[in-house]
C-alpha cells in the first residue's frame, strides 16, 4: 500500500516485435472527427491540434474519414498543433518517421506542403513532406521530403502522376545521427540520400496543410488521413506493413494511464478499450491476455475482459480492487493481443483510496440576531463518515473566539463508515450584547480533510449604543462646525471652503464641502485613536453619517471619513469610508488601499439625503458590512490586508483622503457623523436611520437639485431666475435650477372663456401645497379673484395623467375687453 501523499511514478514501456514498428508511436491522428475544432492525437504526446474553419471534415478517408485542405495558407486552412510535445521525443532520439495517406489531383503548384515540423520564427528551418508540380516538370503529381536547417540540405522529389484522386501512402524518415533521409511511396523505397549532412531545426511549430514557417506559404490542396509520427527510423518492412494496413488492423485503442478514486470499499474497476481497425477482429491473447505487476499488484486481480472486438467495437478489462486502507495504489497492466502494430501494451493504473471520508455540516453556524438578550440557544453540528470501510476518528473539537459559544462534545469518538454523529453548539450571551463571533475546529483522521473550521456568529442588539460613540460630529454649530461631542473630543479644523450650512438632515446644521480642497482636519494625534484603540476591546467598529451628493457633482471617488495623507504621494496607514459616484459603489479601505469594494449601484442615487453605515467586523478586521438607509446592501470579506495598522504618521479627516495624487474630496453635504468603538448590528443601524425626523417631500425634492430648503431652495425663492418660484416648479414638476421653464400653464380663449390648463404633481398636493388660478381685468393694485368651481360661471376640473400627475383645467368667463390670470401655489402653513 502506498501511504498518503506518496505517489510512485511508473514508466510505461511499449514492447513491439514481429517485424512491425519497434519505435514508439509519438503522435497519431486518425482525422476521423466530423465536427468540432479539435483533431485528437491518440499517441503518447497527446498533442491535439486546432482545426481551421476552412478545413473540411468527414470526407471519405482511407480508413474512416479524412480531412480535406483547400490550398488555404491562412490559419483557417490548416490544423495547428503549435509547439507540440511531439518534438520532445524527436529531439531526444534525433530520428523521425512521418507516415500518412495522401489523396490529391492538383499539379500546378511547385510544392504543396502537407506536413510541417519546424520553426515559425525563420523562413528556412523545417522538415516538410508534400506534393509536387508546376516547374517540377519531371515530377508532376509527385511527392517530396526535405530536412532544412542550413543552406545545404537534403531534398528529395520522387515519382509523378500520383495526383490521380486515389489514396497513396507516403513515409519520410530522417536520422540526424547518420545523415540518412528516405522517402517511401505506397510501401516501396523511392529514394534515399546521405548528402548533404544535416541537423534537425529548432522545432516549435507542427502544422498540417501548409509550410508553416515565419511567412506561411505552399498550402496543400487535397486530403490527409492516418498521420503517424514515430521517434525513430522505421524499417522497410515496418513501412510496408503501414502501407498495407494503414491504420493497423486490428488496432487497440487504450489510454496509457488510467486513474480512479475509491471510497475504500472493494469494487470492480472498468478499463475501456476499443478496436480502431477497419476489418479485422481484435483478440486478446487467450493464454495470458492481462498480467498485473507493480508495487501494489496484490490489491488487484483480473475479474473479466472482453476478448474479441469487431472493428469499431468497444469493450473493457475489469479488475477486482481490494484496498487495505486509504492511500494511493499503483499497478501496471500488460495486455497481449493481436494488434497489428503493438501486440503488447502497458497501462499504468492508479487508484487513490479516500477513506475515511469526513463531512461536517453545516459549514457555518449563525444563531441569528436578537432584539434582547436571549436564553441559551443550541444548534446541531453533524459529522459524517462517507467512506466505504474505515472508521473515522474524531480527536478534538476546539473552540476559539467569544466565550459565549460552547459544545457538549465528549472526545475522542468514532464514526463508522456510512454513519454520522452529532454535537451540540450552544450560544449563551449572559448579560452581553453586540456581535459575537467564534470558530469551531473539528480535528479528525479524515483522508479527504482532517481539519474543518466552522465559523460561529450571533448578534444581540446593543441596548444603549450611544455609550459606544467615541466621536460625534453634529455640524450644528456654525462657529465650530468641526466640534466633536463624543468621548474622544477630536474637534476638527475647517480647511479650504469647508463651512456650516443650515440645510441639514438632522439638527440645525450640516457640513458643506465642494470637493476641491475642503475638509475637516482632525490632527495627527487622531491616528491611533481611530485605529488600534478602536479595536482594543477585540470588537470591530462602526462609522455612520448622513450624506447628500448633488446630482451634478463632478467628483467620482469621495471620502466621508478617512485617514488623511496631508498631501503625501501615498497612504499606507489607517482606513476610510466613502463611495464612487460614477459607478455608485460603496468603498471601505484599510491600510490606505481599497480592500472592500461593493458592487456597482450599491450606493444610492445622487441628489438626496441618505444614511450610510460602515461596520468593520472582527479583530483583526476582515469583513465590512455596508448599509444604506438602514438596510444592508453588501457584506464583503478579504484575505488580503486584513485589519489595519496604527496611523501614527497621519491623522484623520472628514471629507477627503488628502493624497497629492488622489485627494478624493467629498462634494456635497454631510451630517450627523458618528464613530462607534463597537460593531452595531442591523437593528441598531435601522434604529439610527429611523431616529432622524422624516424629511418632507418638498425638502427631498429641493435636495435632489442641491438646494437648501431653508435658503435658496425655500418655496418662495427662484434660484434659476426664470421668474417662477420653487413652489410652482415643485407643483408643476419642472426644474428649479435649469433656467428653462417647463410644464408652464397654457392659456387659450374658447367660446368667450379663458381656459387655463396646467400639470399638478400629486406629491405636491400630498405634501400640503395648494394651488388655484387667480384672475382680474387689469394689473392695478386691486385684489385678484380666485377661480372657484361653480362661482361666477367658473369651472375647475382635473383628470389623472398617470399615478403621479394630473391635468387641471380652469375655465373663466371673459366678458370684458381683456382678462389676466395667474397660477398661485401656497406651501403648507
């Protein structure tokens, strides 16, 4: 038995006698494929070729089918084996025999190369065989073979009139040691030379269908079948045998190496083989058809075999396999048959016995999230043995991480083959809250896997998360916009145009930044406070804030809160949070690099207030959960750059990264930025989002355009100067910043009435905005008259355009010479 992790390499020897090819068959292409793009090499080189799109498959061959080539020297017109492993054996032996069947009718080209073995980096370094014509007047319809690696080289052109549309066998041999080259036609030696002396070229390209040198040419026009390449010079008798039988008949097709995987139970292994001959039955030697040798031969025995296969038929050799435990078992089968070319074959058999097979489920245990501290919770872990014979020994169950997790495992214990056992894992938080993580390790002698790691997790809502706030930037104080009311009291200094704005989401103010040099600098001393000190309790941390990014912002990569490089070229310390506006991706970084990048569109749409929360989980940090408006949008782990180092040379900043080559400044408004030294759970983050007062539909609309509802975005204001107040733009659904009026009321005169038609957004009326048309006969200081349905002949009606918009029609009697009307919109009181 071979012990685990030890594999003995066996050499497969091929013994050939009885006057047939003694050399190893390196590559063999039957060209029997009728579809697809791969020409299979059944020889030991296994150098499959790629079939070009202009090569015709399925043509009638000498044996089975053949490939037909169409004088196309492009890649589409050839079969390309590239730098084939075939060359390894040829380079070692310094001898080669190329055997093939050709059928063609053309004789116009001087040379058409059927087979090319050579270099694609030079124009004159190759060995090729093909057909002749053109200026070779004495050899029209003949064949040639040459080995070219120098100015002087052997080049033989022989015979003529072979272009008769019939199959002809062509073999070419070259021995670089003796300088002998030979060419055979239909099994008969047609030419031989020993001059000039030659060497093989540097082989790196094997093609069928053209001269595949640095500038391909001399494309072949005809069919090819049964291409064989040997690593020595075959004898005249062996070549005559090939010319008589072509593919060899009968011909055993069997893989030289076969591998199995076993679960340890006794079983029967089936080794397939087939007869690729055309007319003769393949028969296994009736005396000793299959013998077994090798290091682990005692574990194998012959159960049965198919002794007689008709041409084209398939069969199998079946072996009894009785392993004595886990490990790798190797043996060699020697198969004796009447194969015309290889009457004796060696097949290497390898079986890996995976026994016992340990399976642990589930792969992770999550006890869930609890609003209040729960009583002890229990989950079951199942350990199974899927092996076929051996017992599975479980030696240990180890718990690391939070002490709230425990097991009832009684160790060691054994699991029989096909059986399973369970252990209980219990979560007992006691009086603790927050996120709980642990790791359970199961140690066994499972052959497939000895060590299993099961992550454990649970969460209990923090009962008082505010006690964990280390920094809280409300941005409410106009005179001290960077004031930190948290326990760290890291009051920041405004840099650039960083300023207070009354347009806030929470409280009485927010931070306004333009992204071109603005930030709040928290100082170098803040580095360790926001890195190692945040995780000194072996718990992660949380960053949360409100942000409003205008729709027209030009900034892409932006930071809400980050380590600050203070103009340095790179940043290798600290961490940061923010988003990419163009692709709408949330970002969390550690070590100053982008380690956690959420998918595209994970960030919310621009132009409105949204709440962001980033929870850096575990110690060392290796996971980031990102939330938008109280909802988890991405959870991401990373194996690289886990945790973060102490930012001792840089401080932290609000609104920028600050590198000289990547400022990543935030453009927009930030509000209520908080840093917690604990991992908030989902319900805590939802509470934080929901604790903000609801935003009115009007404020949200104004924010969409980057307007301050308390400033230029107030209902009575007109920021784009188009003469239309924001309240009217809100009601009719036009832009308050474009300067181009849209959806304006339309007035027409009809039947003595002035008819006013305008759009009305249902969101505006739902928000308490009221609208009415007013009219009068002149533009004096006299009061306007409201158009009231049914009063003085006035009619007011509305019809829904869609779920969000309706059309209002007001008809006013116009008995005088002139009449004036206007649309009045009043915000809620």
